[in-house]
């Protein structure tokens, strides 16, 4: 390419004055023009040919190797059209070079063959990543922004001037944890803050995080916005966010704070109080006015800096003879960067002299003491007034109408609200009034505010804005059943616009459009933990027409119920009201969806009622062929079948539901179904596959950034890892959630259960008991539900391992397990009661242990069958049956190894050495039953019935028909008939009437 190539050389670190004197002498020996600069102590040479510059760099490197400190020398080369830009960019490249490196930009390296490609790197000028080359390999990683976690914005223009201010700000940030840059809009606060943060990025190992608050109008959204920028989990309020940042060393840059200044001040105080190593760099038109704040008032650009900025933005179009006019423009605009950039944009249309003439009248007006206009606004207002006056009428109309958009907009949105705008929008981008980025557009907030003051009644943009986003949201609704990820990608970028449209629509005299929009956006509030905000909008929409009995009201109630499910499930009976209305409207789809939500409400206390509700929901969904409504009900059925240990019935539902939910993007319910699947695989002897499915559950949940979904999925994966002996991995997986609970006080789903399990499998029995104490206490809020039963056997096992038998806990677990029909838990309780009885009551122990074994075998609980074999081996040892003990323990040990299961830490050492190979698991079970002799399950009588047969008998005695029993127990009528035939044979009866007349002993 044409232009010039500059060579800059400098030492890394603080080299001595003699060292730089030697460097200057070496540079003087090189060919090329040496620039004389007042602001740098290192040599800069200019070449017309990149090859000459490269040769000079090699010569300088060779010469430096012969002098002291030569190994510290850094050299960079860059080629650009003009010397000033070339030097500036080369200095940014120099900042990331290591001692001994010679770096080249792509423009210099083009055509060279003896260079090494170091890949893409982002320099401290905040431009886009660029490719960097090295003359000789040093194997040193560059000190680019890529080496530090950050989300600093990409700047598409160069940073001009302000070197003194950046240096002073760096010093200020060294001594203060809160620095606020203040000044009028357009004074360069944002760019100065970003540039300072980039230069200091290495100071904060946990990252430099840029948070643009310009679109935030509600202070409660500040924690959400900050968490989203950093990539942290979100929930309402700042407690969770502060908990995650408590031990971090990071810089948070809060840009454009002025419109929510009080909320930002409160947030910063909370952040600095709770996070001792978090620093804050804020920009605002006024100080935050909080203790410890260092206020940095951003000055205007110095005259030379202002001129340089104008010339840079004019793109070389200004002629030398206009220099005086340019200097006058800089003075008249008071060195305000935005005003200078707006003025420079007109150089393509007007001469600097014409631009200067255009400024005269406006500045004459605004240099007077105008009442009602803040002093900090006058200069910028004048520059924007002037820029606005230079627009033609079409440009003015589009410009002021764009003020209605919050947080950016697409071309389609601009066309819908402002009319045909493509050509006009392009001109507004050229004139720096609109920013184009990534296929979207936005107005700087200051410019947007100004445009809003120019709106007239004729513009009528709020209604068109509402109409457009209502149309987009309603057109996107089918994606909620087909591809929720696609729906999210379409809707999420315009979240701020949807908020504005909802406010407008719900506040209108006729709220119909606002209510329709609230119904269409229902799933938006399941993302980024914005549930509380969402139910606020949905409740307002419902209450605007409290007596409405239309489909719209039913859809709003459904939206409320789905969002409230994880936010406020008991605060408002939207599901019950919605089911009543959907039934009244005879809408089977909504009835099915509401049945699933009502069933969730019944789940903790009445499994059968929950099942019946979902069975009706499935029937309705199948009747209309609605797969998404079916899956909503089947997901809860999967949970129930898993708890009932009906794994053969569960598997067909799991596969179909999980695939359907994931395909449609319903990540939340998909994660729940996959978690259930993982737990089922653990129970039935496939723990390694259970790990894979748990990983899928976590992968499904993570894109939602929803604290509860992610927490549950992490807990399931950690539990399976613990059962397979990967305890370190399990603890590491839970570490972020533990930190949230410890530092932010967050209520992490199932945290006690998971950590209790990990502690138990680690042999930390005291910790296990402590973790599980709250959820198993008799006065726990969950005491009357099935939940304690799931945990009590682990508590009892931990207590027994530390020498405290706890039969009362196991009896309580058994009672709850029978009440809710939890076979695995009942077997766990009986097995442990059997172990307790071995020493004093071996016959009773045998009965209990074989009951547990039978339940486990009948329900396919192969993992827990291993526990039974180990328990029976302990009994055999106590009753002096050494061969039996050895056979059973050897089979159990082989099964654990084959399946990939860890050995429980509380299991006493068992003999396993035998001359014969260990029995396969099923043969070992048969052997255990044979060696029990007459104490096995009888072939007739009530004691001979399996748990499933007992369920069938109970329902038959109630008077249910075979199809009704099948629907209740989720089995075919043929299977019911087979079970009844076995029951009749075992009990010696021939029909239902005789069965009902029998008295159970």
C-alpha cells in the first residue's frame, strides 16, 4: 500500500536515561527520516518503503544486542496513509510488545515472507482485533486486551489527544475505588473512561467490565444490566450480584448514569460496601455524591487537541488554507468532542468557512444568560441545534422520530415507525447523528434526548412504535412452540423497546394493544431472571380489564402463571383462574396447559391428584394434536413416575418429551426432564450415562441464565459425580453456588440435599447431617410433604456411621414413603433398619433386608440392589455363613466396578476373595433368595403380592374399572388384567367381588 511506514523503538520497563541516550545514538545511525517530538523520549523513524523499514529494524536489533539493556528493546513497524495516524497506531502496538520483540502490523507485513503470524489481537486503542506479526519468534504472549477478561466496547474511530488526562486518571484510579467522570453530554466522558480502562486492564485480574446504562430507566434494572454485562447469574435485587463479586478484583465501568443517578449511587454504595476489591469508574453529567467518590471533571479539549480531532474526523478533506477557520470552529465549539465530530462530518458538504458561518448565530444566542437552560447544556445544545438546522426536512423528520426507540432499533423498525428511511438513515449515520453497529442502529443517548425535544404532535410515533412491536411479537408467537431459541434471538435485542411499548400500551385509555403485547411477550420474563418485572406487567394487563372473559384474558393468566411458577407460585392463583376461564371458553389447548400448571401446585402434597390433572392434560393435548401442551403435562408425569420408580413406564416418555422440548427451545422444562432422566439412570444402574444426561440438562439450562434452573441442573450433575467417585469435580461444580449462598445469601435450589450427599460420600458425616438438617426438621416448611423422605435415609446413614443409630428417622422415612408411594425410599429405610437389627435381631433383620431387596428388584433399582447384597453379606457374616457373605460381597464389588459406582464410605470391609468368579448381579440376587430358605416371599397370600399388585388391588376395591386403573397407574388395560389374574391366583379368589370381600391381615 502507499503511505508511510514508521519505526518506533523503546525499552520495556523503566530504562535509565543513559540507556535512552544510547538508543538515540543507535537510531541516528539508521537510514530514514527521524521525527522530532516533544512528547516522547524514544526515536520514531519514517520510511517510504516497508522493506527499508524492516531492514532498519533488523539492523537496530543487531546493534542493540551489543549494548547494555539491549535485550529489553521493543521495536514496532506500521504502515498507514499519513504519518500522524501511523505513529499513533504504532504506539498502541508498542504497548503490547514484550522485551526483545519486533512487531509488525498487517499493512507492513504484506508481501514479507520471513515473518511469523501471531494471530488476531486487540490493541489498547479499543479498535477491532487485528492481525499482528513478528520478525523473529520470541514465544512470548502479547500483552493485548485479549489477555484480560473484558467486554470493553469496540471504538471505530481513533482516540485523539487527552494523553495528560489519561495519565492523571490512571493515577487517580490507583488511589480511589470510585472515580466519576462528569461533564456535559458529548464532552468525551465515555471515550476517556474506556481508554483509561483499556490501558489499566492488567491491574484487574478478574476483568474490566463495561456497562452501558443509557437505556436503563428503572433503577431496579441496574443489577440485572451489570450482571448481564459481566456474564453472571441474575435475580431480582443486587444481593446475588454482590455475592458473586465479593471476592473478585475487577473494574466495573458504569457509563451514562445521569438518568438514574440516585439508583446508581445506591448500587455503588452497596457494591463498594460488599465487594472490597471492586473499583468503579463512572461517567455522568453530575457526580454520584457518595462517600469516597473522586470527581473528575472532564475538561474541553486543548486547542491543538481539538484541531487534531477535527482534522482526523474530517478524513483529510480539509485544505491547509482553511486552518484558521478550523481553529475558529474549535474555539467556538469550546473543544467539546461530540460537537467537533458533528461539525467535521459536514466537511463532505460544506467548507470549514461555511461551517464557521453556520455556527455564528446559534452561538450568539446561547452565549447569553438564557433562563431555564443549564450551563452544562448550552454548548452541546448549540452544536446539535446547528446540526439539526442543517438537515433537510426529510432528515429532520426521521431524526426526531427515531427518539422513540429505546436501546437501538433495526432498519425494519425504523421503516415501520418513521416511513421509508433507508437513504435518510444512511445520511444520518454519515453525519454522526445515528450509530450503526452489527446490523442495528442507535442514537447516542444525548442525541436521542435532543431528538425527543423536537417531536411534534404530528409525528405520532408512540402509537406506531407500539403497533410495530406488537406486530413483531404476535408474529413471533408460533416460534414459542417450535423454536424458543429463535424466538429469543428475535425478541431479546429489543427488550428495551418492548418495555417502552408495554408502558405506552398499558397506560393508554384503551389498553387492548398493551394487553395483547403483554400476552405475546410472556416468555420474555423467563429469561435473565426478570420474572418479577414480568409478573408486574402481566398483573397490570390483567387488572386493566378485570371482568374480561375472553381468550386474551386467559392467555394473560397463563403468562402470569408460567412466570410466577419460579418467582411467586403462591402469590396469585392465576393457574386456577385460567383453567376455569379456558374451560368456559372450551379451549382445549389452554385447558391442557393450565392443567399442567395446576398440577404443579398440587405436586408436593397429593401425587395422585397431580397425576390425574396431568393425565387429563395429556388427553386433551392428544385430542388436538398439540405436542407442546402434551409435553408440559408429560414433564410433570416424568417426575411422578420417577418418584414412583416406574422406570419402564418412564423411559418412553422421557425420550419423546426431552427431544421435543429441546427441539422447540423450551429449555427450562427440558432441563427438568433431563434431570429426572439422569436420576432414573442412576437408580436403574446406568450411572455413567446418567452423567451424560445431567450434562445435557446443565447445557440446556445455562443459556437461560436463570439462577434456579442452572442451580438445579448443577446439583443433579454434582450428585451423580459424587456417586461415581468424582468428588473433587462435584465440589468444584457446586463451588460457585456455595459462594452465592455464603456471600449473597441466595437460596440455591436443593443445595442442602446435594452438599449433604457430597459430604456423605466424602465420609464427612457431621457435615452431611448439618447440611440436611433444615429440610428434614419436623418443623420444616416441607415437613408435611414428600421432600423429607428423600433425605432422611442419608441423614440416618450419616448418624449411624458416626455411632448413632436413628431408627426413628428411618421409621418416619418409611411412613412418608408409604404415604406417597416412594419405593426406593421405602427400600432404603427398610435396608437401614435391617442393618441396625443385625446384631440383636438377625431374623427381623433378614425380613427387613429381603423386603428391601424385593422392592428394589421389582422396580428395577439395580444400583440399590447392590446395597441390598452388601447388607445381606453383613447379615451372613453375623450368622456365620462365610461362603454366603463372600459370594454376595464379591458380586456387589464386581457390580460396582462394572457400573462405575463408588463404594459407600460407611460400608464395613467385606471379604471378597474367592476362587470362583463373582456371580452376575441377577444370579447373586437369586442366590441370596435361595439361601434365605423359607423366609423368602411366599407364593400365596397377601404377603406374596408385589407393590404394583397391591396398588392394583387397592384401586380395584375402590371400584375403578380396568381402563381407569390403567390410566391412574399409567399402564395398558391388558397389563391391569394380567396383574389381577396373578392377584386372584395368589389370594385364591376368582373375581372382583370376592377380592373386595377379603379382609387383609
